[in-house]
DNA sequence: GCTTCGAAGTTTAGGTCTGAAGTCTTCAAG
DNA sequence: CTTGAAGACTTCAGACCTAAACTTCGAAGC
C-alpha cells in the first residue's frame, strides 16, 4: 500500500485557485449569457465534492487504507448478510471495470481486509468476503466520516437540511433518468 | 490521445448500484445512530457529482479531448488577458502536481491545444498559452455544458435555485475554512 | 565576481486505472 | 456425449497520476 492519497500541494505562495465568486465573474467576462445562478450551483457542487474527498482521504489514510479500499468495504457491508459479493458485482456497484476490481481485490487480500474464494457450486465464480479487520476499518472510517459530515452541515437548520436533501434528490433523479446506464468512475465516497 | 473517458459499464444484467434510498436504509441497518438527513445530503452530493462528470466526459469526448484537458483550457481562459500561465500556476489551480502538469502540457502541445515557450526575461520560467483551436474547443465544451446544466436544474424554480446556491455556498465556505490548504486532486469540472 | 541557496520545470520509478484479449467453466442444442 | 456459445474473471499493454530526485537559472551574501 502506498501511504497517502493527498497531494499536499500546500506548495508555495503564488496564485492559487480562484475563489468561487472570482470564477463566476471570470465566466461572465469570457462568455456572455451564462446564468450565474446555474453556474454557482454547479461549481459549488463540484468544489464541495473535491473538498469532501480530501477530508475522506485524510481519514482513511489514518486507517492505513485508501478511499478506494474503503469503498469496497462499504459495498460489502451494505450488501448485507452474508456480506459477500463477486468481483463483477462489486465492479458494477463501484462503477469500475472488472480488471480494476481484480487488482484492487488482490491488494486488499494481501492487506487482510477481504477474503477471496472460489464458489464451489459454480467454479467460474469468485466470492469476496470481508474480514474482521476489514469490518473494523469500515466502521472506524464511518465514525470519522459522520463527525466530519455533521460538522459540514452544522450551519444548516433541520428544515434547511431537509430542503437541501430534497432538492439534491430531485436533481439526482433527473440525471439518473437521462443516464439510465449506471456508470461513471467512482472516485467519490458516499 | 485516448478516445473515451467513459467506462461504458452498461454491462450485463445483475445487481447494479443500490438506489439512494436503499443505501440509506442499509446504512441504518448496519450502523445505528446515523442521521438519515445528513446521509441523504452527502450521498446525493456525491452521486450527483459522479453523474455530472460522466455527462461532461461524454461531451468533451465528442470534441476529441478529455475532461482533464478541458480543465486546462478553462484555467487559461479564466485567467484572462493575456491567457497565459506557467505550468506551476496551472498545477496549483488544477490541484495536481507539477510533474503531472508537465505531461499534460506535453500531450496538449502535441494536439495543438496549447503552446509552450520559454520566458525570455527569466529563462527558468515556461509560459503556456492557448491556441485558437484550444479556445474554440473550450467554448464549444462550455456551450454543451450549459445545455446540460440547464436541463439538470430545469425542475427548480428561480427561488429554489437561489436557495440551493446559497446553501451550497455556505457549506463550501465551511469546508474551506477547515481546509485552508487548497488541494485535492481535481477529477471534476466546474 | 564567485558561491550558495532557492525556485521552476522536467525526469524517473512505481501505482491504479481502462480496454482488449485471453482462460476456464457452465449450459443448451444437436 | 459432444460441441459451440456465453459468462466470469484474469492478464496484458497503455494512459495518467504521485513522489522524489535531478537540472537549470536567478538572486543574495561575502
């Protein structure tokens, strides 16, 4: 395993990334007819996600795993009893190719996070299960994530959280209709 | 350049990714004491972002470039006159390492999207500029993106869009305070 | 003026992903 | 029973990234 996921990048001085408002102003300047309202929503979504992934990456790094590995553990736990899935299933759920799944499982078996066995009733199939250690790391990662998430939302009242959740769900439904094929590389955690 | 960015993944039948509501229910089952309200917001954010990147990837693929390359073009345009930046600046703005920036610029120069010259007044520095073709592809990509984004938000009224933008901005401000060091690998577009 | 330090880019080694080409097993049809 | 086709996983080649070593130029101190 390779220690950290985070490009520290806290490099030097010099122009950093423009702020959201600066970016919107620049867009207005370079492309007339862009709706700032829409741009703000889309850009904020994207930036928020990036920051969240940085936060998750720091947390999983503390556990000695990567975001990608935590994702696999999550999929296994959320699958429910008996906490086992085939590589193909996992690949579909995580949105990556079977080839990538094979490699990822290789690493995770070597680290003792999951097990890999052949299905005796159908010897083409492979079954991936979670180990005690894997389950423990999943849980600890989740605990850290909830602390972060609570802090993230702390300025929003209960009503606001509900409204935000409802609006995001509506947007999600709309894209899912437009993109019925699942997909998308999953760099993210949820 | 490598054609497409999109794992088509529209593979076969078989269990796909669980729906958002299924996932929240599974979380409740496996981890008592998780706030579903928070979970919905966070998971919806993450899924939305993934879908958006898939959409952007399809659009940039139509232009024969990658999301990553479009990001570079965007940074150059948003920098404003004279539309030139050094590799270091670009790397900071895009949130990647200088080494990655060197390679990316190599490819983009070969494709005629940007130019690379030495700064004559300080021969350590390199200056990257955008070509006509690069600018045209940026613009066309932006046009496609705005169509998609307008469609994405079409169910929301003007008021709702404003509310959503305001709430997301508040969340963003909070994470930015907590993570003053810029950073984060940029897989995303905004 | 030389020397040394620091900043900017590039190069190199190694890791993880995609896409395409295998390999092996099962199942259904002849 | 045999054979062909489909499915599940793995292997291989290539793309793009990070981290770290290296190269070069410019600026400050003696």
